[in-house]
C-alpha cells in the first residue's frame, strides 16, 4: 500500500518517501535511514501521517487499503524475525509507536510488548528460556495497553504492584520473580474486567488495531494540542505510526536499555553522554522509576557515583554503541539523540534524531562542528534557533554572590531562575498570570504539567535523571531545571517541602542554578550576560551572511546602549509619546492638550521643548554615526488626560482653571474608538504646533550633538498613521520648515529624511502616491495587523487563543506576521513605493521585526532593515542571516 513503508530486515526502502519526515514522521524516517546505512534496527513498518489525517477527517475510521497494508507489514516483520504474530509457540511481539514530523517528547503514546496474551506468554517463556522475563513483559503490556488504548487509570495497576511488593517484602521491581509477575498479571486482568466490564483483549489483531487507533487519537489529545500550540506545530500534520519488532532490554543482566546523545546537550561539549538501565524496558528510563546509571566511566567518576557505567559493565555493547555514535554524527552531520536497547549483549537502535539542546550547547556545537570541518560556516549559522538565543541574552547568577544552598540536584537545563515555590501546574499558571515569577516544584513532571512548566521561570524535581520528562521539556522550553534533587520531599497535604534540612512553604522564594544543580533559598543577585566566545563567533558569521540591516526599537539612552552593545545598526523606532508620560512633564502635556487656544498651547509646548531636546540629545549621543528614526507623537490624546480627583486638582493648581472646567474640557475630548480616533498625523494636522515643537527639538539636538562630537546621527523623522499623500505633504513641509529654521539659527545643515509609517491598509494601497512625499517607509505592522484584520490587539487575548487552536490563524498574528494577508499589503506597498522612488528606504518596526518567520518574509520582499526590541537584536541578526542563506 502507498501508505505503509517497510524498514529493516532487508527491506530496500527504495521509495524516498519512506525517509521523508513529512510522510513517515521523524521516528519512522530515521528508522528507515538507519536501517539503510546498515545499523541494527529491529524490522518494522510505518503507517504514514496522511493516514492519521484521513482517519481523523473520516471520523476515526480506517480504510480498506490500510488493512491490506498492515497485513503486508506484519508479514514483513514475521519473515525478517522468523516469528509469527499471535503464534502460541513462537510469538512475534511488536511495539506500536507514534512519530510526528517533529519530536513531541512524551506527548503521544507508545505501546510495547504487543502480541502477548495468555497463550503467547507461555511461548515467549519457553522460547527465551526465561519465564520471569515473559511475565514481566506481559504485566507491562497489560498496564500500558490499558492506559493508552483502553483509557484506564494507571494508578490501580501501580497500587497493585506496590501491594504485591509489600506482601512479598520486596523493595524494588527487580526482586519480583516469574511467579510474582504471573500472579500480578492475574490481578491486572481482573482490574481490566472490573473497570471495563469485559476481559482484556486476547486477540492480537484486535490489540494491534486498538493501538494504531490510540496513536492516531493521541494526536488529538489535550496535552498534544497544548504542546503544538506552544511550539507552533500545525494541527494538520498528523502523526505516523511505527510498528516494530520488539527487542528486549529486560532479558536479564546482559540486557539493558538507554538513551544517549553524541555530545552533551546541556553544554555542547564533545563527549558521549547518556544514561542506561540494566534489565529494563525503555519507559523505565524516562519515567524515573529507577535512577539510571551513567553511560561513560568519565561521567560516572565525575559525579562520584558507584553503580558501574555501561562502558564498564558492558564493554562490548558499549564499544559497538560508540561506533554507532560516530557513524550517526558523520551521517547526519549533527548531534544525535539516540534510544537503544541491548538484548543479551546485542545492540539494537530504536531511534535517532537531531537532539534538542540548550542555546549554549547549540552555539558551541555549531562553532565546533564548523571548526572540525563537519559542517560549513553557513550551515553553522543555520543550526542555531534564533529564538533560543533569548536564553543567553538574559542575566545569569552573579558568581560572586553568596548562596544559601538548600539542596542539590542534577543540572538538567541551564540558566538561573528565581521565583516563589508552587507545587502544581495549575497554581503555577495561576500565580504567573497574576504576575508572580514562579518555580514549579514537583516529585517528577509528566505531560500534564506542560502548561505549568511553561508558566514557570524554572522547574525543580525530586526524581528523574538528565533525560527525564522534566529535563527534556525544560531544555526545549529554555527553562532552567534542576532534576533528581534527592534532598527534596514534598508534602502536598500541607503544601510544604523539605529541602535538605529545612522546610520551604508554597510562596517562599528560591533560586535555581540549572547549570550546577544548586537550589538556593531567597533571590540570588544576577549579572548581565557577556556576549563573547562562541556567541561572538557565530554572530560574526551571521553578520557576514546577512543582507538586511538590523535596528532597534528604543526610546531611552539606556535602551539605545543595550541595543548598540547587541549590534544594532541604528534606531528603527523611537516612540516619542513615552517621553511625554514622564512624571515631571505630564502636567505640561496635559496643559497643552486641554488648552483652548493656540497661545496657551504654545506656552506649554515652549516649556516642553527643552525637555524633548534633552531626550533626543541623550539618544543621539549614544547613536552617533547611525540613523535614528523618530516617530512624532502618535497616541490618542485622551491617554494623557488626568484620571481621578487628585490629578484634576493638581492640574487645576498648575493652570489656574477650575476642576469642573477641566473636567468638562476632558469630557469634550472623549472618543468612542480612540484607536481609530484623533491620533497619529491627525494630531499633527489639527495641532501643527505639537509636531513643530518635536521637529525643532530633533534638529536642535542633532545640531548640538554634531557640534560637540563631530559625528551626527541621521534623523529620520517619521509621520505616523498616514493614509493619504496630502497628509504627508502638509506635515513634510512643516518638518522641512523646522529644519531650515534650526539650520539657519545654528549655521549648519545636516542630512535628514522625512518618511512615514505604513500602518493603514489605505496607505499600503496608495503607497505609490505617498512615496512621492516619503524618503522612507517603515511598516508599522502592529497597527497594520490591527487595521487589516479588524482586530484590536488590546482585546484580542480573549479570542485569539481558540482562533490559533482551531487553525484559523496559524500563529498569533501580532507575534508572527500574517504573511498571507497583511503580508500582501506589505509586499504591495514595497513594490509601489519603489516604482515611484527606486531608492526609497524600507523597514519594519512592528513587534514582528524580532520574529524569525516574519524576518524571513521581510528578506523575501527585499526590505532594507528590520527593527526589533534591544534584547531581540541578536535574534534578528541571526534570523536575517538565515533568511538570506
Ligand atoms: P517516545 O516518542 O515517547 O520516545 P518511543 O516510541 O520512542 O516513544 O518509545 C519509547 C521507548 O520504548 C523507546 O525509547 C524504547 O526504549 C522503547 N521501545 C519502543 N519500541 C521498542 C521496540 N521495538 N523494542 C524495544 N523497545 C522499544
Ligand atoms: Mg523515543
Ligand atoms: Mg502605529
């Protein structure tokens, strides 16, 4: 069938679709790829993602073609293994594994040991000569299948196991023998009958189809949906299903299972890295039931741990694994995250993928791999997710600060976080919404905790290793995480925790150091990041490959300094209204707004002029030699009006006008829809003296700084909310007059530009005409999105979530540009603007200027620069380079 692809066991994989992630999913494609390069992969087959999409579209039903495809796939595995599915004498067992295009750790379901029933378990015992192993596999299967396919709560099974151990006086699962597992299987089956009113399915084909359906259904599970929303994964991708012959890590002391990375995913160091468990199956490692052991001797010694590493305990299988690591890195030319199983000394590969890594590790690996010659510079630039840089651009713990260490755990995800302790995901989300920084503290995390982890600044767990759910997810989200802190115990009843010898209550402040595993009491001081080493090297390479300039949205000298330090090549948006809100000035601003005649207004403006000039002077000093785009006053007037009695009284004192009079005047300025009201250039048209004052302040400041430092900025005066050419013509003339007047007074001239924001659909449509008056366009995509979609960004939070969930917009259009819609306007305006004025300068200054997907679009339509908030400048530099490559 066209929907089923075989791998391993001599399958040829001649169809390239079998190795295409969009068809067979990441797991399936890589299984086929590994089998293709001769690595030991248990044979199996993959049902393509298209089937999932069709299944869900058809109201959860399978088509006939698929039945034939699956039968053919099972026959392939039977032939390759010499075992028969459902045969009591020589049974084939399989795993049924989900696998989307991108990895969604722990989000979707997998069933192991499928094909066991009361008859085949005997065959498995006889064939392997190990009854304990057979019954252990059967009890695992019943529990997993019941959980994943039958929807039964796993707690009843876990409780039964705990009681069985207690009754026998055992502490650990490994003490359970064949007869104990067999007895437990009896109890498990009773639990299923009791819960379900029918027996556990004995028909292996029913089991198989149940599991296939459950994997498809898991794509639609709530936790998978949340994960997709947080990670911008489209809902229509679907998941593939992999059905694969089981290999057994639970066949005694010469068997094991593990996960490994070809380089350290936390630091990027070139050293094998991982964990394994003897006599166990895959899920044991991730679930944190037993504490896994180190892979390498070096890592074990560094941690001072006793249980032997795999390198020491199973030298031959380890040597084979190391050989596979090197082969895989050379083949994929990237760090690989691997799942493997050793069955009676023989190594089997169960998964490989490019491993998730911290930003720090991503940088180090990209730079080192380029230096090793494994990849070229351009590939290195493409390797690092620009958004991940965010982790590095924020403060870290001050190395000289005192630390009151409560307890220690594993450094599972680097970075530092301070916040109040909360013990469950919902509280984390709730407190974060109220504005608290929270640290989520759990025994261990599971996929149900995702929303809480996302809301938290950091995650602390008592159990679980470096590859536990908490660790993997936290690294992916860029949240600092300390896992496996054995000195931590939580009492949910009193909502307190013991950390080391002390008690910590919910709401107490702690600090995590995800880079060394320290858990500290209180807030530990932080320091600004140093942008050196691998970061500097990679940014250098990025700058070599990028075409667009990167500017910053900044309106204070401090922001400008940060921006320059981060490599900004100018200011793309300096919003002047922020200067008006300043405490010392707001009274003057109010007097100006409430003035009833021009003379009063001018008096207030005259008093504001030196203040504005000082603002611009400070900014121009920092930005000397670079362009600075200043947007003249934009917000609706009412935003500046007094609120509440005291403010009116203060204003009355300052103006000598009665409170009632002022209130009436304020009432007159009321607007029903201020975002579409008296704002932007409409202010400049109706109160030209405001823009005159601002233009004068700009040119005076520019002349002063040029005079003092010899190096001027190039002011780019930007008129907001223009819809027609004539608005711009009038206001450009006003700015030009102010420039001429100032230049005449100062006895010098300066280069400057007058341009406009394109933030209304009409402006985009009329861009050809407007360009006659504009030397530059800056796309104000916040307002342009608002006005094109007819969606108020201040009110959108309530409905945009469901909109994105239902795929109406692929992402929040205020975060990532609506390329299909708003993008058309941007493109059209760029083309029309250039037709009129070929050298017109084009940039973007909306929030989108810091969003990699939007930046890629800006490159495509040939904008000259993007402008982003200062901390996003490095992200934009890297994203711009990637867009150009
Ligand atoms: P996830 O996507 O959650 O990692 P997987 O499908 O990779 O789920 O399965 C989880 C674990 O189950 C694997 O890491 C592996 O250890 C084990 N597993 C899956 N398939 C097999 C198999 N055919 N034989 C042995 N173990 C398996
Ligand atoms: Mg896996
Ligand atoms: Mg705007």
